[in-house]
């Protein structure tokens, strides 16, 4: 079968094929680029497999591409990369692989194209298109990857138990591809993941985190987390999230299943934001509920301070899962800590003071926080949902008004610690911090406006009271 598609007529692909012909090498474009060609998706990353030396072909292609082409050779792995502009070409020699039980790093030997296709993770990634002139555009699809694209299934080329036992990361990749593409796991593939789930323990946390982030950036990330749960991988890679599952009933009163509520919140956020870390905040916003759950004979099930408890859990979760321990982690921690504040505002009287404090604590992340809070409304009661969304709009309107007037977001007290020490001839001490905090509170409570003269007069009067 020959492929007739404008993308296959890419001049660079023809150049690669011509170069391979000159060197007497068979070469093929393989993997994700071929898959995406049939899915009508754009891909700038092109994988080239060569029956022979991939490095030698890469060097020759880079030379022919000329100025602006950058070559990187990885002799240890027998691979090379050529970059030019947005285009990225990966070259590798066809190979066969064998594995030891305690490692996902294969023993690699030179092989044929068929052996290279046999080692691929999924049928839809094993398709190859020949680039040599006499067979240009010929599709080699030994495992019916085209059919699996039509059927929307993820399936391994060979025995899935061997595939997943050899390289357990492929279990994560299967779920990631199913989530990204909106495909289903083939029955035998699903069952093999469930049988081999314990093998995930030999995979580094960094590689698992990479796959989780790709799941999180999918259109409906909940589908990936549901598959992780159904295959039994979830409690092995993220026990804190698995702990959200289930409903406990006492005296005829139950609480909602926090796991499924969380996934709904995550999808709600995904509909409105591509921010990966806001999506993580959505996934983790109720992570403290299992530790805070209590039964109250009058109120029923309660989760008091679950936001505070959850925020305290974030650094340990990020460290264990090898997620970044930087400002991204701090952002997620802040979102989890503050996610109950807006709903408490709309349930009480919306005071200027409370809104000022929320603006101050959320800072530039206030819009993300409000988006998360909107997404957290998952009630099936449409009247209740409409009322909450309307009340959030009132809070937003109040925020705009106060910010325009008082400039609260990210503000610092207009009289700083140095000025306080000069005014009252103080050395650095806790009293300086107390006076500065008093100015901040007075501004947030609306006692004084957010300007220097008012703050200075306020702190002088406070000092006089303290020193009488």
C-alpha cells in the first residue's frame, strides 16, 4: 500500500530517502509521525529508522541540510538527532531488544525492520513508511495499526504480558495514549496491565511524572486517572488520590465520593484552562479530606480544615512523585489552601474586609483561584449550581471594585520596617514586625486607605498608645 498524502511529499523526507539511496541504506519514517499522519494531526518530530547505521545517515543528512542544521550524536544509544527550525529528526538503526527482569533497559542488537517493528509499544506506533526512491510512500503495517486507528483502540504488537513486563513504563504510555487520543484499551491490553501492575515499581518516579503530566494536559484528563484506577495502578503510584475513593454511610447518611467529584472538578478546569499546575491544584484540592473526615451526630460527615491539611500535604506529595519543588509547588499549595475561601464568602455576607484579605493572599493568582472555585461546583441540583455561579460573579465584581479603589493585590504596607525603625529609633526586633502587620491589617480591614500618609499617621498613633 502506497500513501498519497501531501505531508509525505515533504522535501526533507525526499532528501533523507535520496541520501539513504546514495549510501545503500534502507530507511523509513516510523512511529508517532506516521500515526499522526493518519489522525490528521501535525507533528514536527520525525523518527527515522535505518537498516544500518542511523548515525551515519544523520550525519550525511545534516550536511545536506546545510546552514542552520544542528547535529547531536548519542553513540551510547546508537542514535542521532538533527534539528532545523521547528523540525526535529531522530535517527536510529533498526534493532531488536531483550530484557532482564529487574530492569526496563534493554539489551540492544542490530536488527531488521520487522524486528524493530516487533519491539514497538503499540500497533499504532509500529507503522512505517519507506523513504527509498523505488518504494517511496510504501506503508508497512504488519500489526494492522491502520485498523486499530479506525477502531480507536490501543493494542500491543506482540504478547502484552511480555510487552509490559519487559518495559512497565509502557503501561503508563498505554493509558496516556488512550487519554490523549480518546481511544479505548484493547481487552487483552487492559487485562495485561492489571496483571503486571506491580512491575511499575522498577520505573523511576521521574518517568511516571512525565506520563502523568501528559495525561493532565489531555482534553479530558479524568479518563486517564479512571484507567489508572481500573487497572490497579493508581494505589501504587498515587495512594493519596486512591484514598479519596469510596462512600462511608453512618446512621443512613453518606458523603459524596470525593474521588469522582475530584475528577469532575479536574475536567471542569481542563475545559477552561491549559495551565498544568492549576489542573494539578484541581486534582489535589480535596486531598486532605480523608485525614479530616469526622462524623458529627448533628451535622453528619464533616471535613473541617481539609484545605489546610491538604495544603500541608502538597510538598511531601510533590517530593515523592518527583514533581517540581519550586514556585509551581507553592502555587498548587496556595490554591489548595485558599480554595474554600470564596465559597465561605458567598455563604456569609460579602464584606469588603474579607474580599480585601482574599485579594491580598491570592495576589496575581486570584483569577485562577476563582476559576478553580467555579469548577468545584459539581452539584446535580441545577438551581443550586446557578445560585453559586451567580454569587461568585458578585464576589468577582466586588473584587474589581476594591482593587480599583484600594490596590490590594500584592500590596506591601506603605510604611516599611526601615521607616518604622527610623520613626521610633528601634533596632530590628519583633515589635517592628508587629507594627508593620498592624498597618497591613488596618488597610485590609478598611480602617485606613492604602496610602503612605494615612499609614504613617496610623502607626504613630499606635506607637503613642503602646508607649503611654
